[in-house]
């Protein structure tokens, strides 16, 4: 392995770790904030839930795309396609 390849591998590993950290922060914020919304909705709402499920549903949809982007990147799709187009 050459020095350039080693740097490239380290750079990719750092990028992947940074992206994982972002995904984990997103999941943590999702759980904590939505729990607060559900408790708030149950505490001050009328009979049962009124609005919290809408926020959770929309946010879960966005979180699903964030997770999908993480897993697709994990397969190095972008690198493979770049090499393919360069050939």
C-alpha cells in the first residue's frame, strides 16, 4: 500500500466516522425531542394524542433517508461509480 492509498483510506475512514456521528446525533435528538413532544401532547392535550404523531412521522421519514444515505455510502457506491465513469 502506497502512502497515497494509505492517506485515502484514512480519509475515507474519518469521513465515514464523521457521518456515523452525525447519524447518531440525529437519532438521539429524534428520540429525546419526540419523547418530550409526546409527553407534552398527552399532558396538555384533550383526550389522547392530538398532534405529536405528525411530528414523529415526518421526522421519522427524514431520519430514514439519513440512515439510508449512511448505509448506501457504506457500500462505497460513490467511489465505485467514479471509477466506473473514469474507465
